[in-house]
């Protein structure tokens, strides 16, 4: 009897153990952002969109995330806009109780500041932590915390890193194949 029960449990896990590809486009609003350039600290807000491409098996997923963001902030009396593109390695887990968690390590990208003096932030590094609710059909409601910095601007090292931190509320469409 024990042997039959073990065989039944084994087949139950094998049938549910699906491996596949996860494609997840998302769009969201950047909120409560703060930029610290070493001399001033300013607030920013904006929007972000992108996609994750990952391998997924038994709830665990690992892959890459690519995102584009546009942020607006002011230093003194001047208004600026930063257009960013970042890519990151992502690893996460989707629980059977309509909840997902993930962490990302930023691998690269750049942020271009536009105003009177155009310059480009380079060599980003940092982390993004996310939590998603998957109780709605085909949709995930997500909350992310991002903390990262740029160590170069226009190819030259910065004395004080440009540090960004913000929250992102987003909606995504996770497709598994």
C-alpha cells in the first residue's frame, strides 16, 4: 500500500512539473523616487515599461529583464528628464497561492539626461525586489522596490555616484509556454 501511495505521489508531481518559457510584458508608474547626486537630493516620478524573458519550472523562474523608464525631476530652478534603459538578471518563484516574488540584479544600461546640458549616466549597478498578486485572470499586479546607482557619466568616473531609489506599481501579463 505504501509503495502504491509513493508511486501515485511521484506521478502527481511529474504531471504538475511543467518546464517552459515565461514572457512577461509590463507597464507601470514610478512613485516616491529619490535621486542623490552627492550634493543634492531631489524627488522624481515617471513611468516604466519592459518585459521579462525567463525559463520556468515548478514555480521557479530565472532569466532576463529589460526596462525603459522616463523620469522627471528638478535641481534648483531647472527641470530635467532622465530616459533610462536597464537590463537585469531575474530569479523568482510563483507560489501556488496567487503570489509571486522575484529579485533582480542590474547588469547594465544607461540613463540619458536631457535639458540644456545633455549627458549620459553609465555603468549602473543595484537591485530590484518585486512582489506580484496573480489572483486575476491573465494579469499580475506588481509592486517593486528599486535601488541602484550609476558610477560614470559620459565615460568619466563620478566622485559621488548618482543614486536612484523608487517604488514601481505595475501591471503585467505573464505568458507561459
